[in-house]
């Protein structure tokens, strides 16, 4: 039996860190019985959480070379899992930084927030290494349950509670599909391990006994993925949850969930069920086209920035899925690169929303950004940068993400799909640029609240902005970091 | 390896960053002007290798890997066509900056930084030898122009800015697909290599679809009838410096792309669509001129005259013989200078009176004779009076077109007549007759000052230089065109 603990060191560090943060928080609360004391210690807890995430990142690089199956074939460490770890950890560090002050506006107990964030990230990273259906399900539930709690963290706010409940109910529904699909697949193959399924899948894919059950199982699994990735038509929960949850949680959820779920999608559909993958390209194309088109068209009509970013997030999931359709090594690399770029530009946009929000209760309407270009040039400048990158204008990070996706699609010979993606992306520019219009070309109303930011938040904003530029100017370096060799 | 070309890109870029960071307007103005003049000075170095240019070779090549996994490289080079378009850009830039220095006070630092960014992007378009690099610069020009129109434009600027960007973005979206499809077909993004290999290997469907994707992007940019509707909005709303750059250089990116990419990459498809291009360009020439005739606003008149004049350039390209194409390239430079100058003159008038309506003027000869003299020369240059620049370009195009289709040449030449009609009518309405408004009285309306003369006189000098000695440009342009044409 291969118990290679060092290969899963990053996940272990994160899980242990989550527990330590929780315990430290609890002990401090016992020490001072006064209610507001918890807030006072939040700087320490933030530092601790950052150290944990940074430690996990160091560990991720340190164990990058360790690849292969372990723990009775239930986990696999390889370039894909490294890519997932990298993106999730970058997301975690950014969100920790920018949420530092924001968190105190919606909860008195930031320790819980930090701890749940780390725990959720652990689950997402575990999605990348999961190599059997059980581990995959546990990882999925770990990050989903943490996210449900995080979404409802602002307890006195109705929309936050609604977001949490909605995410819980639909998440449970999705899990149901997922488990049922897993059960069917287990029934046909007699194993939960991806590595062990090969021969049985081959037999079933060739039309042997159990083919129908197997395809049904995979279809149910795909529905489960559809919910979590908010692919149309399984996307209904997304805008409400994105809008209702505290913004830092939304930022984390929008990038982390996508990364983890796409990682698992690649692991299952491209690495485990490659037999008969061509049977799945049809449904995947339909899902991708629907997802990006509905996401973009609906985003056009939004006035709330968070809701708009929610719908645009749906569209971005559509692009990534379209890029994965060819099922090649290039496709996986492009999708990972896209998600990496997306992490910085999307969280970046949410950072600005957080700074503008003067309290969690009020949603940020587009009109609230009027005249920010003149009044807060730095903030607006960064927002414009993130929005331009999201609309895919060269030479920013988002452009290369899209560029690589086109290449992978055209390599797969689907010129029309590339055309759909590119037209969608041009349409999306309209609603991103409309925010720039509001910020720069419209006068400031008389009553405005100054933006709220902390030093850590500004560090996060600059970090995200610099990354958006650097990824665009030196794409080669990041591509080599995220390359998944040989499927 | 030569570093002049990257220098031409980095100088304005660095200038833009520093100008944006500077604290007060005085140093900003000085630095922006200095940087744009230095860039112009450096760009004169493009002509150092005259014998290679007259041989039609690309000079000063610079190549570095950029994204080798995907086949992208930072590849720049200049041939006889790019050299003169880059010189046009760097020549016009100090003039635009000079105008903004004098008349813009609101958020000047940002304004100047955007102008310099614009310069980097435009020079990059003319020098790029890698398709993705070309696309990057081509698209990036949108951002500074978007802010320039949106922040410093007239009443309807927000609409105009968004329309400009969305039109261009949608137009060029499919070009990106075509670019990547070309890579899948040929395995390279290098423009010269693609031009050498693609025509022989691509199937006819690929040729047609690829050509249409490129042609759409460039037709919107040029703008070719019926894709021209963004132009009057953008021009009328843009601040003067923006208009000068938009008409002077930005539109040329479309015709340049047609010539540099669409024609050599898809020769068969181009040949089969050339009649359509000719027809559209003729419609543009006549339609633009007729609409210009009816304008009440001086700036809209110049904007529609642009639609008409850009039609000549497309006609020259679509005819596709050496003479007509060389004339078209020459006319790109000429139109940049003449229309840039017209927008400058309109801007100078607007800054004095804050109106551009013909009905507000008349009799300006009496009050501002220097202005009117220069305006007349500028208008005549745009009309195509012999011995001025516009004549050589249009005449060469018409001669080339005559060899292919006398009918097309005949229709196009009505555009010359119409141009004389609307421009001279405009001049009459502005300058001749009696002074009808108090604000235009002698002594009330100030004539051009020295700093303003320094903007317009270099342009006027260039009208005569090119008009009297067009071979200065054609010696470089013709050999480059001969190599480019299949």
C-alpha cells in the first residue's frame, strides 16, 4: 500500500491550518468574554491563515515532482492536481487579503470565516487529487458545505441567509445526482477507483453488458457537475447566491468552485472515461453554447454589479467548457490557463465592489460607480483594467486565456464553435465597458460614500492588477507552470 | 538585430507612464511634447537604409520569442509601406499633442498619457510581423480612443464612444478566429511566412471564410460603406486631438490591414470579391460626398468627406495593380495629412467660437486672413489640386483603376468633382461674404497665434513636398507593393 503523505502535504497543511485557526479563535474567545474581543484578534487570525496558505503553496511547489497513484488508488498527484492547487491557493491568498477588513462588517467571529475558507480550499484542492468516486464526493461536500456556511455568514441579512439556503438546497440536489450517478457507475464497473474502472469501462463502451446503466450514470454525474459549475440550464441558483453572499465569499466561490469542478471534470471525463468520449462532445458543446450565450445575454440586463458578475461568471464557465470539448492535452492546458487568468481578473473586480460597498446590506448598483474615475482614480483604474481583461482585450491576461481556448477549439476542428465563443466574448464587452462608461463618463452624484479599504486589501488589489498585466505580457512562463503533459 | 523599432514602441509607452505620474500640468505638457518629438526624430531613422527600401526589402527586423509554446513572437520589421505610415503617425502626434497642450485643461495628464499610448499602439500595428502581435495592437488602439472620446468629447460622447468600440470589437471578433485558423493551417503566426505558404495550401472555402473575416474587421475600421455609420458619430463627438488621430492614422489601419494581410493571404478570394469591394468603395465615394454636401456642421462635413476619400483608397487596393495600390498607399499618407489638418483647422475655429455650425460664420477672410489662407490650402489639398499632395494620390489611383475598369474610374472621378464642390462651398460659407455675427468681427476674433501656426504649418509644408516630389515616398512604396502583390 502506498501511503505517500508527502504528496498530499499541501492539503494536509490546509486542513491542519483550518483546525488550528478555529481552535486559536475559540481559545481567545474563552480568554476574553467580552463580545467585541473577537474582532480585535482578527489581525492575528488573518496572519495565521495567510501563513497557512503560503505554507501550503510552498508545499505544493515542493511536492510538484511527486506523481502517481497512492492511498490504494484513491488519490493521484500529477500536473493537473498541481495546477488546481496553484489556482485555488492563489485564490485563497487573494481572498484572505482583501477580506481582512470587510469580514468584520458582517460577522463578529472572523475566526470561523478564516477557518471555513481554509477548509473549503482544502476540499477544492482535494478535488484535484481525488482519484476515486468516494474521495471525489467527500472533497465535493467538504468545500460545498463550507461554502454554504460562508454564504450565510451574515446572519442578520435576509439575502445572505437566502443565498445560503438556496445554495444548500440546490447543492444537496446536485449531490443527489452525483451520488446516484456514482452508484450506477459502481454497479457496472464493480469499483469506485478510477484506475480500476478501465477494463470494465472499455467493455461497456464497446456495447457490452451494462452500457446503458453506465451511460446513465455518467449523464447523472454530468448533471451534478452542471449544477456546481452553474452550466445552463442548471444555473438558476448562481445569481441569487452570488448577490446574497458576502462579496469576499462570492469572489472565492466564483473562482474556486469553477477550478475544482473543472479539474474533476477533466479527471473523470478526459482521463478516466476517454473511451467513447466523442459520445459526450455533443452534449458538452450544447451545454457550453447555452451557458455562454444565456450567461452573456442575461448579464446585459443587470444593474447590480454583483449579479452581473454572477451571470458573466456563468458565461466564463461556458468558454472554459467549450475549450475542453476537444478533449486534448492542449484543451486542458488552455482551460487551466484560462482559470488562472480568471482568478485574478474576477477577484480583482470583486475587490473593487467590496471597496465601494459601504455595508454588506446594500447591493452595489452600477449607478453607484458614477464619477469614480475622477474621484477615485486608482480604484477606478484597477477596475477598468480588470474589466478590460474580462472582456478579452489584448494584451491582458484574459485575452490569452481566450486565445488559447480558440486555439484548442480550432485544433479540434470546430471553427463554428470558436466563432460562437468569439462573438459571445465581443457581446460581453458591452456590459463590461458599460461599467467603464459609468465610472469615467458620468458625473458623480452629490452623496457618495468614500471607498473603504485596508492596507491588506490594497495589497490584494495591486497584486491582482499586476498579475493581470504580467500574465498578458509573459504568458509563456505561466503556461509552462500550468502544463499538463500527456493525457 | 536592430533596436530602433522596439524603441519606437517603448518611447511613447514610457512617456505615457511618466506623464500620467507627473504632478502638475507644466512638466506634463513639456514631457509629452518632448517624447512625441523624440519619437518622430527616432522614426526618421527608418529611412537610414534607403537602398534596401527602394529594393522593396523589409528593414530593421527585430525578433524575440514571446509565447513559444503557442508560436508567438515579438517580430517587428518595416518595409516601404510601413515606413511611411509610421512616419505619418509620428509626424501627426506632436501636432495632436500640441493642440491638446494648448486647449485641454481638464485631466490633462490622463489625456496626454492616452495620446501617447495611442501612438505606441498605432506604430505597433504598422510594424508587427506576427499576426497576434498585429491583432494585439489593432485592438489595443480601442482603449485609449474610447477614453478620449468618452471623457473629452462633446454632448453625445458616451453614445459615440460605446458605438465606436462595439462596432470595431464585433467587426474584428471573427478575425481572431481566422487568425487562429490560419495558425492551425500553416503552423505559424509570422505574416511573411503565411503570405508565402497559405495561398498555395488553403482550400477555397477556407480562403473565402478567412477573407471575409479579415475584410469585415478592416471594412469596419476603414470604414467602407455600409459599415461607416460609427464614423460620423465618433468624429463629431471626439475631441480635436482624437479626431486628428482617428482620421489621420486610425482609419489607415483598416486599409493597411487589407493590403498587408487580406490581399496576400487570400489572393483568390480577394480576386473574386474585388468587384464587390470596388462597387462598395464607389458607393462610399459618391454617397460620402453627397452627404457631406448637406452638412450644417463643419466637423460632420469633414467626417463624411473622410468616408468619401477612404473610398478612393479601397478602390485603389481593390483594383490590385501596382500603380493603383501604390497610389492607394500614397493616398493613405495624404489623407492622413489633409484630413488631419482639416480637423485641426475646425478645432482651432471651435476653440474660438464654441460652435461649428456654418450659419454662425461667414466673412472670416476679413477678420482672420492667415487662418483662412491656410484653411484654403488645406481644403485644396483635400480636393486634390495639382501640385498639392491629394492630386498625386488620387490621380495615380484613377490611372490604375482606368486600366482595369474605365467605368469605375469614371464614377470615382465624380468624387473628385464633388469634393471640390463641398469643400469649396464650405470654404465660401466660412470665409467669404459679409461678417454676419458680432463675434466674428475684426479685432474680436483672434487670428492664429504662433503656437497654432506651429501645428498647421508643418502639415502645409508636407502638402507641397509630397505634391511636388511624390517620388520621395513612391520610390519606397512601389517596390514594396510589387513584392506584396501576388
